[in-house]
C-alpha cells in the first residue's frame, strides 16, 4: 500500500514462525539445563568413585572404576550429540523458517531426553555405590585423626627425650630411633592421596606405636638405671658369698670321701674349683657391667648382668649339690626304707590307675610298670648285697629314674583317657 499511509511487512505465517522459534528456544534451554545437570551428576559421582578406588582395593572396588568409565563413554556420546544439535540450529538468525524451528525443537527435545536418561542411569549407579562409599568415607575419616595421633606421639616422645637429657641421660639410642621416624612423618604429611588411605593409616599407627615405645622407654630411664644399680650391688654380694661358700665345700668332700665309696662322690671333686671359677668370672663380668652402666649402655649392662646371674646360679647349684649329696647319702645309709617305700608307693598308684575300669591293663602301660618293679627289686638287692661300702648314690639315682619313668606312664594314661582318672 502506498500513498500517505504506513507500509506494513506481511511475512507468511509471521506469528507461527515466532511461536516455533520460541518453542525451539525453550527446547534449547531445557536441553542446556539437562546437559548442565548431567555434567554436575557426573562430576559428583566421579568424586565418589575416586573416594572408593582410593580406599577399596577389593575386586568390587576395582570394578567400580571400570563401570564408571563405561558411563563416562555414554555421557560423552550424549554430550557430543547435544553440542552437535546446538551447533546445527541457529535459532537467532533472521528469517528462521517455522519448519527449521520445529526441526530444531524436535532435535533438541530428543537430545534432552537422551541427556536425562543418561543422568538417570548415573544416579542409579550412584545409589548402588552407597555401601562401598559409606565404608570408604568411614576409612577416610580415620586418616586425619590417625595422622594427628602419630604427630602427637612423636612430639611427646621428643619432649620426654629432652627432659631425660636435661636430667643427665645421654639417650643417644632413643634419639636415633626417633630420627628414623622422620621419613615416615614426611610420607604422612604427603597425604593419603599419594600413598593410599589404608597405607597411610597403617603408617600412622606404626609411627604412633614406635614413638610411644620410645617415650615409655625414655620415661623409664631413671627407674632402669636404679634397677641396674640394685642388681649390680646384689650380684656383687652374691659373688663374694659364692667365693666364701666354695671354700666350705672341701670339708663336705672330705666327709663324703671318708664315709662313702668313690662312686658316691668322685663326680663332685671339681666343685670347689668350679665354684671359685664361676665367682671369678662373675666378678669380671660385673666390672664390665658397671662400665656399661656408667656409659649408659643399658642393653649391654642388662645382658652382662644376665650372664653374671647365670654364672652365680651355676656355682651355687654346684656348691648346693655337694651338701645335698652328703645329706641324702647320710639318710639312705641310715635306712633305705624311706626311699624304697616312696618308689613302691608311686608304682602301686600307677598300677591302680592302669587297671581302673579295665580287667587287664593296656600293654603299653603294663610293660614299663613291670620293668620298673624289676628295676626297683634289683636296686634294693644290689644295695643290700653291696658289702661294707655299697653304692648308695647309684641306688638313689636309680630310684629317681624309676619314679620318673612311672610318672611318664601316669601322664600317658591320663592323656589317653582325656585327663580322666
């Protein structure tokens, strides 16, 4: 139309084109929102998967990473489809035909559906990971407290070490043990992300335990030093006493030689020499232990004192054996009936036990008991027929052996009956 009026542009289907454009734009916006939601879901699930795989080395834990990777490929496909759809349709261009807008809407709605389905699949997968994730998060929650406990244990041990040094203790051994924990602390500080959750917790617990042990040993240094001092004094007294007792063995041996046959005492002839030698060695080791104590070589001092004790025990036993020999020989020379009756009593008890609940004894038990009866009779016969100087010591040792063999049979019977009888 011309003339003085306004010229108006009549586009075919103008209103329909605008509506189609608006619907396409709405579909584009909805697809963009679905794309954003899928991306967010994937990122959040990725954090959960990383948490699980960092902690859980089980087959189930390892499968999670593979399954998540498959979902990742699916997400990549639908994301690529979304981006391609957006690139194919320029909804802002002039002259967008309604048909093109409708095609764009259909295309974008289809892509949005794929995005939403992929998001749903991710969410279902995530819900299935809940038990594994809960366990992994529980372990992760242990990392920081475990590392902190390790640090505090090291700090406490260091302070205890400083206090010991101020009190005059060298404590170099303990300082070296604490220094050896330095690399472990460095690894703890590097974190579970580098070394793994399980390994970090184990390392923290190990550091805490070792530092705690050092702290306790350092704390006990004054007590340990006092104990070593007490043992040094006590063992010196014992060494002197042993030397004195060694000199008193000779009269006992003289009495044995005067009253009994050689078989009863000849194995004791070196007792005085053995006792004096043990006392001398003990004094020498005590000197070494004293030096170790002054130099604060606690472990060496403890080992040396153990050696001294063993030497003195050996010497004391040898001296005591001579006196006990004289006592036992004197008693059996007066009357062998007491020793004989002790052996017969043990035999009768064993025979009763072997027959308990049976008409005939088990040959495994009857045979050694019969042998013991014969041995006892022979021992008594040899003693009574031994003339003026019978071998009392052989008689005593034989009866000791008989009682031990009978005790072995009794133990076997009780074990075979399950402890009954």
